[in-house]
């Protein structure tokens, strides 16, 4: 917003000072993220800019670290890159397996978190719901409680949450449980843990969408003979869908970024990208981590762009203007 023509000199000084402070804060927050992108193209195995990179010499840049994401753990990395090579990379490459685990866990954790979070938000939005504030505080507590406490608690709980391999539960979830029939070191355990961490984001976004929801639409649908199921899917769901999708995206991002809980409850087979990056920093530092970080930055920007578009669509559906 431009300054009015009648602004005093003091107001002009404060205006430009404020803009300068905002720019400095923005640069302070964004530069550590953006600096990773050019470093991921470094031809040398360093985490710093070389003389060739600073001189913008093409010889100082390379895609070798992106290639490492496909060759690390590949049994025949130097072989010709035919269909067999790419299939082997899909099955054996360390970073590819970590990406598949992150996507697999994130997908199911998002489905579980979105379903439970939406149901909870719908219940908490009703004025006759007793103890709404207390229930809301409990449901969003995973956002407030330090993740290390949640991870330790889940680790102790999962270690005792075992089922017999020949039981009904063991047979149904055998592919998700560990070899001992426990939630610890299993896909199901990681999915449930990530869903718990993602539910608060779904509740908050859906509740924010419901705050502008006109309850008279439900009464109008009932007066026209629609039952509760038809009312929900034909009236409520289309209006809260942007909030539900936004919450699902946040839940997926939370799952995709989570590392502390995975360190406590996951096994070697559930190695996700954040855990692989943690192991890479601790055991064998490689600029391949920067390549993964660059990909994650691009992915996060795309995710936030979708969230913003959904927010604007939700505002239009609710008749909110001026944003």
C-alpha cells in the first residue's frame, strides 16, 4: 500500500524503516533455505561455494549429487542405464527406497488423519457439543507437546502393543506389523504415529472453514426432505472441501518431514527420507543431502501454493472478499 500524499516526514521515515525491517527479516528466514539450491549443484564434495562456482564457471557445477540419489545402494551402478538398470534402482537404491517409504507412510497417515480430523472438527463445530474447549485442547496437544515426549511415549506403548501372529488381528495386519507382531518397528506403527501428529492440522483447518459455514443451509436441506447423509455429501462436504484438502496437505507435509518419531519407533525397513538424511549427516556426510533438500524445498513450495489456492477458493465459496 502506497503512502498517501498528505503523509508527514516522520510517517514516511517510519514507513520505509518498516519496509526495510520486513525485507531483512524475510531475507534472514529465506536465505538459509535458498542457499541450499546452488550448493546441491557443486561438482566438488563440499558444503561450501568453490571459486569456480563463485565465478559462475560451468565446470564448477554438476548433477553428480542428484545422480547419487539413484546410484547409492545400486548393485550395478556403472552398468548401461537400460530398463533393467532403472528397475534395479527402483528396487535397491537407498534414497529411492526411502522416498517410497515416505510416500507410502505419508499417504496412509494422511488418509487416517484427514478422516479422523474431519469427523472431530464436525463434532466440535456443533454448539451443543459438551466440553468443546477441553476436547479441542486434547486433540491439538500433539502440536504443543514436544515431539520427543510423544516419540518416547509411543515407543513404550508400541513395545507392548503386540498380537499373536496366528490371531485374527495378526493375520489381517501381518504385512504392516513387525515380525514379532508388534507395532514397534512396523509400518502400521509409523502410520499411526504420523496420523496422530497430522490430526491437529486437519482439525484446525476444517474448524476454520466451518467457522464461516451457514448452519441454516443444513436446516434448509432437512426441510426439503434430505436425510443427514445426503445433507453432508451434497451441502456440507462441497463447502468444507477446501479446508479438508488443506488439512490433508498439511498432514502429509508433517508426515513427510517427521524424523524424531521415526527414530524411536521405526525399523530398518521403514527408513524414510528425513531419517536417511539424518543418518547421512551422522555417518557419512555427502552433498547428496543437499540435492534431497532442494527437491524437498520445491515440493514444499508447490504444497504451499496449492494450500493458498484452496484458501482463496474457500473464501470465494463463503463469500469472503477483499483478500
